[in-house]
C-alpha cells in the first residue's frame, strides 16, 4: 500500500508538471494576442465528493477563487463558450448528506449552480470505504434541494465499477437508476456520471440508449469544446487541496494526465508482452 510520503511526492510531482503546463498555456495565449489571434473560450468541470463540516471554510474559499477566476456555467443546460473567457461547472458525486449541511449554503450565498449525482439505491445509507463511510442524503433531503440552483443526475443504482460487470447488469444500473430517480424525486434526470470514472464506448452507448443527454467521466480534460458534447471530462477537487493545486485544477492545467495514463497503460502492456515472450522462449 502506498505510504503517505509517496502519495505526497506524487501530488507534488503532478502539481509541478501542471504548473509547467499552466505557464506554457499563459505564454501561448500571450503570443497569440501579440499575433492578433483571439483565443477560444475554455471550460473545466470540477467534481467534489464530501464537504465535511471541518472543511466548510476551505470549501468556501475555493468557491471564492472560482468566482474570481471563471465564469460559472450550469452543466445541466446548453453551453456555448464565450471567446477568451474561462468557464467552470461544479458537480458533486454520491450525494452525501453533508452537501446539504455544508456545501449548499455556500453555493447559495454565491448563486453558483451545481449538479449532484445520486446513487438511486443508497438513499439514507452509509456509503464509502469500510473504515470511513459517510451518510447519503435521504429522499426527503433530495426532494428539498432548490431546483432553481441544484440539478440531479444519476450515479447508477449501487455504484459498481461498470466495466467489470456484465453488459446486462451495467445497462440495468444505467437505465434503472434514471427511472428510479425520476419516479422518486419527480424530476427529469438528463445527466449521468460513471462511478470510479470507469467507462468505455459500450457504456457510453448504453447511456445514450437510456435517454441521457450528457455523461461525465473523471478524465481531467477541457469540457464543452463542442456545444453538443455528450462525454464530458471533469477534474476531481477536494476542500483540502493546496491553494496552488486547486488554482491549477481550475485552470485546466491537469489536462496532461489522460495522456500520462495512456502512456502508462502502453508501457505496462509492453512489459507484459515482453514477459510472456520470455516465458514462452525455449530454454537453452
């Protein structure tokens, strides 16, 4: 298991690379302006999980940073990015009860719209790691969320890693969660987020068939490069993020990570292939 020091060094390394990406982006935009080119608009979608009471003040400071440095968009609506403007959307996975207690009041103060992705079969239950579960909102709490500010999306029925279960079960998780949420909450459910970020093209097709208008991953890419974008990337943020770390995430500077993930998969696949060849080679 990864030690705390190893996790910290990885975090520092990611932050350092992202700072370099951010610096290069700023220089690129500056050179573009000098050349008379107007940059396109950009957008990052943030996703939180839990906002415990002890972290509420840190969360509030992060929202203040968001308001200062980006134009807020509602990811549940039609989105057209204004040229030269950086936009941000805010989402929450799992629908923990502390959203009502800590996150919602801070969102309301700043009139920031957000989308909460709910697990339709877990209302009112404890959910999360065995050593640190947290309570999910009750049905009544979900119903009382202000519809003019908070949209609800689906996060499956039981929160499985969808690529690891059968096609039949994954389609049921995708489709039944939407049906259950619409029946329970009397709201239209148009958005979906993949548990653990696990998805593939077949699962994306299942979501289209189930009637969703937009689905969200955990790949930290720029979002809404096309107005009709169906698969939207997001970056995970936490109230405990370092200020520089959060600022870089907000700017989209962690967008290099999907490329790094792909390279890591290729290297691991190559090593496995080489290992298999060595095992199959006749001994001399």
